[in-house]
């Protein structure tokens, strides 16, 4: 086990079988996390990049079995911010000191290309970096977002197991998800992807393949989080992912992709009250605090127990700054683009 960790730390390469070995045994987790922390420090330094997250619509045409925003969920109260509200939240995020905003939503067709271009241009005029996470679109739509100035795009592959993906995401094709990621790369976006850990039927071998897929497509950002079962979805009775396994997938990703950006995800903090700090000490270098205001935070209900639903953007900003300085790290003043070092 220690040999595998040393190999990963030095060469940034592991085979699928070696990754499975690491995932299988919990005897040397502390060493694994420490190695990921060293690689993080060496390649991306001690600064933590903050991205202000705006959850601007919970309306979705898709029906992913794990997600509370799925179209068949009638229990959820739906909302959609206006373009002016979105731009206003972005301007406020800038005032709180954020250098990047992330616009995330369900797949909501109300936001057509012209509307998105308007929002993107207004936010870029504020001098911020802009990440989009709007789901699957055509290449032409992605191109239009890029032309309007968007810098980055987050689209998790969720799982590289095609059969599992197509079972959990009815009506969606794994091929199209991969096509989206390819188009985004070719169009010059910084591309973020990632996976859910603990999906029903997911194996350790499949998680190993997820990690190798991230490397194969040379993703710029990887978000890993536990699947947390939602009462209002068909997966309500499932067990969900564990904090430790999610952290291990994240740490191995850091070892194999030393210079990328890796968020300490919100879902991790949902399972452990200190989850983001633990993740920051196990390979992560990014946090995405919520800058959505008011009741919308609660209504963007992917899974139960979501953190910060009753907090304000100002509170979250000072909370996370405190946590970051508490572990001897500091908040970056830059835009936090990936600096390729390998
Ligand atoms: N609709 C876009 C998409 O699917 O890419 C963006 C929004 S979607 C809500 C963002 C992410 O939430 C998904 O990629 C998925 O990994 C995560 N998610 C959804 N349901 C979840 C659950 N029950 N537990 C943990 N994460 C979940
Ligand atoms: Fe919609 Fe994204 Fe949730 Fe799937 S994961 S139902 S695409 S919001
Ligand atoms: Fe929201 Fe700590 S980041 S309360």
C-alpha cells in the first residue's frame, strides 16, 4: 500500500488495478491523504480559490434518478431567477471579494442562447472569471457561451460506467455526455467534470475507471462528492456514498493530476461538519461558497442536509475565510485558472 502511494506521489501514474487496491483497503488512508496534501502544496500551492456559486434555476427537463431537481419530483417548489437577479447576485459576489462566479441550474430551456449571452456579457463586464454548469447543450450553444466570454464549464460524467449511467439518467446517453466534454475542451473552455461516489451498483473498479477517465481527457477541474439519497427521488431507499470513500477518490485524483483544481465539495461537508477542511487537507484547493440569496438556497434541494441553506452570502464568506486561515492557508486573490505544470 505504501509503495503504491509513493509511486503515485512520484510518477502520478497508477493502473486501474493499483487504484482498486488503494480504494479497497483502509489501512493507510492517513498516508494517502498526506501524500495528496503534499502534491497539492507542491503543484498548486497553499492558496485556496473561492468561486461564488449562484444556483439560478431548479427547473430541469432531465430526470436523473438521484437528483431532487428531476422533472418528475412534484414535491419540490420550483423557482427561476431573472437575468437581472442573476447579474445582481454576481455583482454582490464581486463586492464580497469573489474573483469567479459559477452559474448553476437544472436544464432549464427558458434560458435560451440569447438570454445566456446577455447574462454572460454582463458578468464578464464586472471583470470576473465565469464558470457555467447548465448541463448538456449543443456544440453551437457552448460556442455561443464561449463567444460571449464564459471561461469554464462544469459537467460531471457522474460515472464512467455506461450501463449504470444510462440506468440512472433515463433518456440520456453516455455518448452525448462525452461529446459535450469533448466539445467544451475543443472550444477552449477550462473543463470540469467529476463523479458521484456510492451510486447503487457502482463498484470500486468503476471508480478507478472514473479517475483514469479524468486523466485521459485531461480535465482542468474535478469535483468528487458522495451520492446522498433524497427522499423525493426513486433512490430514496439506497445507502449513498461514504465520506471516506469520496475523500479517497478525491485524494487519488490529486496524486494522478497534480496541477488541476479540485474543490472541497459541499456534499462532503453535508456528511461531515468539518468535511471541506478535511478535503482541503487531503488534496483539494478550491471551495465554492453559495452566493445565492434568500430562500432559493433551500429550494435548490438536490439532496437533504445541504449546508448553508439559512445563511447569507456575507456569513458564508467570512465563515469559509476563517476555516481557510484556521488551517494556515490563504484565500487567493487571483482568478484561479489552471496553471499547467506537467
Ligand atoms: N444540471 C446540471 C448537471 O446535471 O450537470 C448542473 C446541476 S446538477 C444539480 C449538479 C450536480 O449535482 C450533478 O452533476 C450531480 O453530480 C450532483 N447531484 C445531484 N443529485 C445529487 C445527490 N443526490 N447527491 C449528491 N450530489 C448530487
Ligand atoms: Fe437535472 Fe442536473 Fe439534477 Fe440531472 S443532475 S436532474 S440534469 S439538475
Ligand atoms: Fe456557509 Fe460556512 S460556508 S455557513
